[in-house]
């Protein structure tokens, strides 16, 4: 499966080039993630982030414009991790089918949500950061583009499946995760399972016979 295409728009923030600078940025993001889980998004401040990371606040402003920029960077980092998790888990499948691909993809996202609780708080709850919301929509579109190409190339999808239909399935899954993780960092397992069933049933309407039965790898 090809990697998910990254955003076409270059990052506006300064990109650290030295290893020491990259570690500093990662430390700031890790500190922000801890604070988001502990106290929520609204009370977060750049001063708190810098203090928790053991760095001067001026150091934070070398890489981030404000708190909202930090939250966007966290969301981007965690979505990159989701893409990597999906690729890894799909690569382990012995049999490809619409059902196995949907289940594996959605559970890969769940696995990252369990590891990255700050992402649940930032993206799945509230979505008050306009840049995070927009980046999430763009990410959904890229995921749909990649999965659509994968389904067509592997013979899972019939000729009537379109990229827009695939995007609709991805957006439905995104909404399922919002509801499932609304009150619990572990997610509601019943809602997650219902979401997998719903997305699978929709996409199986547009599957080939092999996509329904399974294709050995």
C-alpha cells in the first residue's frame, strides 16, 4: 500500500534541522500533550508548556507562533503516526478483503488514540482550533485517496466505487470515533464495533466478488 500523501502546503513554522533542535521541539510537544490530558485545551498556555518542558518560553516561540500552533503540530504528528500504524497493520494481513481492510484500518486509528490521549482531546473533542479542524479534513481526504487507490489496485473495489464514496466512508468513520471517544479515553467498544460494521456494509456494496471473499497475499 502506498504511503498516505502528505499535505501540499508547506509548514509555516520553523523546521528544526539539527538533532538538538528536533529533540527540543519534541520535548515541547510531549509537554503540551501531557498538559492537555491533565488540564484540557482551554487552560493551556505557552508559558505552561515551556515550563513543563524545562525550556524558556522564548525557545518555544522560535518554533511556534502561539498555543494554537502547538496544538496543530501535535495533531499533525499524531496523524502521521496513524498513517504509519495503518500501513504497518495492513502489511500484516494474509488475506485482503473489504472487511479486513476496514477493520484493520479503523482499529489502527483506535490503537493510536489509546497511545495519544492528547489527540483525542484536541481533535476528537471540541475541534475549536480551526487549523486543526481543516488539517483533519485534508487528512481524511488524503486517507480516502490512498485507500481508494489501494482498493482499486488490489481488486477489492468494483468499477462503481468512486473516490468521493470512499471519502464519505472515511468521514463516517471519523464521526464514529468522535462519538466513541467523547467521554472516555478508551473509547466505547460498542460504538467502535458498530462503526466498523456500518462502514464495512457500505463499502461491500461496491466490492468485487474477490473483495467480499478475500484475496490471499
